[in-house]
């Protein structure tokens, strides 16, 4: 059983930020669907923590990060409550929100790849776990509100996570420093997601 995986301080801080961002997007979807306070909190928690919990379950990490460090859960709950009461003027397609969501995608891709690498998984395993961490929560949220998960639509979202995970593998093979790996994965994932959104680039369907 894997019990402890230490994240570098910078990665941990980014992980908390990504948790807050994804909780925000989950709670906003609850408002769009006119759910109550509990619904907003549930969608915030599921969106922010669902991917990480699935990751930890698959790799045998015990206890899952969300329970080992309850800051994650506290952030998701607080954000869900705050959005329910004060987020009704925020629209899901505002540019700053999409930018934050893209940053969160980059953060969770990085964290997923990092954790998978620390467990000794091979390259395919690292790619899969990185993408699961980044997109799993959003997929669960979509299923809860009976939508097609974002990763199954034509937009470049899961693909951006894949680009980031591939960047992680490439730089790890070249034995680059942690700082270079962290910011390169973030830049690749977030940048490709935002570029595709700005230019309306989509995968064929």
C-alpha cells in the first residue's frame, strides 16, 4: 500500500489553487442547473476532488490525498458555499473563468503525472493517471447533471492534458530540474487549452 507521496511545496500550492478553481466551476454548474445549496457543495467537491480520488483509488494510495490533508475538502466546501450565495452574477463562459479553468487543468495534469511517476508507473500509466486526475472530476460532475462529459466533446480539453503529460514524460527523460518540469507542463497544458479556445480549434467529430 502507498501511504505517503510528498509533493514539492510549489506543486502542493498549485494543487490547492487548482482545487479552488475546479470547485468554482462545479458550483457554477449547480447554479446553472438551479440546484440548492447542497447541490452546489456536492458539485464543487466532486469537480474539485473526484479526479484525484479516482487516481488514488487506482494506484492504491491510502488514505487518499483529500483525507490525508483535509485542506482540500475544506477549500472545495467553502468555495461551493461562497459561489452559491455570491456567484450568481458569474457566467460560465467569462474569459477569466475559462482561463482559470485552463490553469486548473494544467495543475491537475502536473499533479497526476507527478504522483503516478512517484508510484513507479510506466509511461502509459503516467499519461492515463495524469489525464484522469485532470478530467475525472469534470466527467463525474457532468454525469451527475446528465450532461455529456466535456472530455467526450469535440473541444480540445483532454487533449490539452495529454500534451501536458507528454511534456512531463519528455522532460523527465531528459532529467530536467523540477522547476523546469513544473512550469513547462503548466505552460503546455494551459497554453494549448487557451489557444484552442481562442482560435476555436476543435477535434474532428
